[in-house]
């Protein structure tokens, strides 16, 4: 799991798919699912607040 800080706010990202979550628990659940199944779980992914594109670790998501 990656810790991501954006504008002073801390988020957590799945190291497998790059989805970003507000809680470490959701990021951990996503990472476990991705590792075990080789895909994302729609229910877990629905809680994502953004994503990291691995090349250059660019962050995407809603803009304020």
C-alpha cells in the first residue's frame, strides 16, 4: 500500500491497480483482492477517490 499526500490530505493507494482511497483499510482490501484475483473488485473500487498512473506516478481524480 502506498501513502499519498495531496494538498496536505493523506490518502492510501493500492500498489497493484493504483486506485486511491481515503482509508488504509479500503486500500489494503483492494490490494488483497487485486493480488488474489488479478482484477479489481467493483464494490471496493466504487469507494476510490482517484487513481495513480504508474508512469511518473501522476494522480488523477476530481479537481476542487
